C-alpha cells in the first residue's frame, strides 16, 4: 500500500475538513479504496498509486474552487468529484467577475474605463492608470492582483503607495515602519478585506504573500507598459 502526504498551504484545514470532518467523510465515500487521515495541516492518504493520483487531482480542484469562491460545501465538492477536468474548468468561468469576495460579493469592473483597465491588464504585464480620485483605479488594481495570486500567476503582492499626505498633514507617526505606513495603505487594506476573508488575509500577511513597500511592485512576470487616461 502506497502512502501520500499532502500539506495544506492554500486552504485552512477547517475550511477543507468541514464541520466534524464532514468533507473528509464525503471524500472517503467517493474514494472507498483509500484510507484518508486528516491531522493538523496534513492529509495522509493510503492506497494504490493510480487512485492516489486521481485523489490528488480532485483535491487540487476543490482547493482551487475554494480559492476562487471563498466557500466550500458538500454540493460543491460532489459536483467537482463527478465532473471531468474540462467540465470543471468551464463551470468556474464567470462573466466579468474578477474575484468572488467576502460573503459572496462579486468583484467586477463597474465602469467603461474599469473594463478597459481589466482588458489592457489581460494583454500586458504592467498597467499605469491615471485619473482623478474616486474612479476605482486602486480597487480595480487590487482585484486584478488578488485574481493573479489566486490563479497562481504570481507568488506575492507588494502593496505600494507614495508616502505623501492627500489634503491632510498626518504629522509625526509613532511605531515601526509598518505602523508608520499603515495610514497610507488603508485604501489597499480595505479593498483586500472585501476580497479575502479575514483569517486567510491574516495568514497571507504572516506568510509574506503581501508586503508593504515604499516604491515598486514585485510579481513573477515580464514587464511591458500600457498607459490609459482614467478620466
């Protein structure tokens, strides 16, 4: 009998295991020839190699579903376990939705220029959006960044804003560098809280998936430039 150990990094064990391990019991029902042991952040699975491969494939699809929609229930798991790969891929495509936010909120471009921003970003690796405050530049950019992180196009998001007051002098700010920068970063944090559950966001920050920076954005991409006047 073969043993396979899967370490959970992209989903909290409570979200995957379900209430009183109900989701694990469901997986066991669909894979009766496997022995599944859930402990902490690990799954230990015992069985034949081919069945283990299929289990890992389905588990990856389940975790990917949770990463996109921020929810997981028995109906979703059963649907994923009974779909083939191409059907699953088509089932998670949503018209115009960038991110499924907290409490089922659908994050998508709301204006013509926001839609142009999304379109240009799909064609380029870097976008500069210029325009007045309140037109959704920052919020749309954060949604695009979270989408790229969830779809594993990037490994880390670096949050960056110029440390210059807008209409109000903040004066001396106590604390360490992060605490001094936090007032400037608040709009970015607010957007992230709309898109990622608090527990997962806190975990991302601890693991370094999000990093504050005074200048620049790091992503695992090549750089091209595309300008769009966002008025």
